[in-house]
C-alpha cells in the first residue's frame, strides 16, 4: 500500500453507524502497531456546487486514466477517515503526479499549513 493509490475499502458513514464499501484515496502509509491508514472519500455523486476541498477525477482524461475508476468521480478531501488496514479490500489504481500535487495543495489549504 502506498499513498496516492486508490483502493476499495470500508469507509465509515458520517451520520450513522456502519461502513460502506467504496473507493478511497490512501493518504498515508500504515501507521502504528495496529496498523491504520488515513484515507479520503471518493464518490461518483458529484455535487452541484463543488467545495474548495473537492477534486473531480475523470477516468476518460489522461490524468484520471490510471485511477481505474469506472465513472467520473469526486475526491472529497474534507471527508477523511482513519481506518484499520484490514478494511482495505483491493487496489484499483493510482492518481497521477499532477493530481497528487493538486491533492497536496488542497490539503495544505484545508489544514492551513
């Protein structure tokens, strides 16, 4: 597992107990003795109004092709979770170097770093 890879993983619901299998962007390597990883939520439901922390990924475009996502999706960088590494089911693909740079910039802005 490497940061910038996209995996299918169990992601916690924000407003209810439980988990849902969905694509996530891995933001960290395995951390701690447990081990856990920090991931960001990816959804195929693109909101009418994008937030500054949203990044649209289109697998038709060259920068999105390596993700192996099936449809145009939005990476929601304000929806982060720390999950156990065992919640990761399988690797789908990876974001491009250009997208990785955009992700870094959006995270820096989000956390005011």
